[in-house]
């Protein structure tokens, strides 16, 4: 099944929910075992990404406190992996190696902005992620960006654990492992 961005649920500034919905859609096609959800952040919660729609021209960068993408392994033997990112200017999906070179650009990043990656199996993400969207409410009670028009994602046991997923502390209660850029390349290239 081929997907286009317009076939996906999308709300600007809610990448974690956009990816949850995309992961759910791909699960319905029987592909969840090949999926990994990737939270990109660092201990400073300030990571640069290139080729993002919100940055303007592709050569410009944008700083996010975190960003969430979906990796799908199409062929385990050849390690053919693609990235699903609804916020990128690159193709949809895009080969992982191309995304790593063009959107992550590790050689261009000062050490304090180096990206870390929480890698979560798609099935674990669908079963455990929850967000009440409170992280998107300003101190004055207004939304930083309008929320999606559907109910917040929650589990039977949890209404909000997004901060655990964003955290790059390996002791955080969210599932997954924390990898550096080099470890990501080794694992998915």
C-alpha cells in the first residue's frame, strides 16, 4: 500500500500524534513489526533539523525541542529502511541514508546540539504512548499551536507520558533505547 502525505492524519506541531496515527494506519496493513518510532532530542531539548517545511528553504535549519519520525524496515536482509516524516521537504517516505545526510547533518552540529534518538518499537509505541497535550499549553492557558480535532491519545493506564518519551535519559520510564547518531547509522544502514 502506497501512502501519500495527504492520506495521513496531520496537525502542525503535533508530530508525536501524527506518527502515532501513521503507525496505527501501517499496523492496519500488517506492517507494525517493521516499524520503529524515533524521538529525536537531546539533554538540552534543542536539536537542529534541515529540510523541514517550517524552516523555509531546504538549506535552512529549524530547532525543535524534539521531533518524531517513523522508520520502516522494508527488507531486513538488505537493511532497506525508509523514514516517514510528515514535516520534511524530502520525499515521503525517504530512504534512511538520505534522510540522515540531508535532514540530520551530524557534521554541521556543535556538540551541545547533537541529536540523540529514542528508538521505540512501533507496537510498543501504540500500546504505551499517551499525551493529554498539556505540553502545548502556554502559562496563560492558550495553545502554542491549535490541537488536533480528535480526542487525546491515551492508554487504559495512562493519560500523559510524553515527557518520558522525549527524555534522552536511559532511566526514563518510556520504552526503547537511546542511540547516538553513529549508533543509528550502524543499526539502520
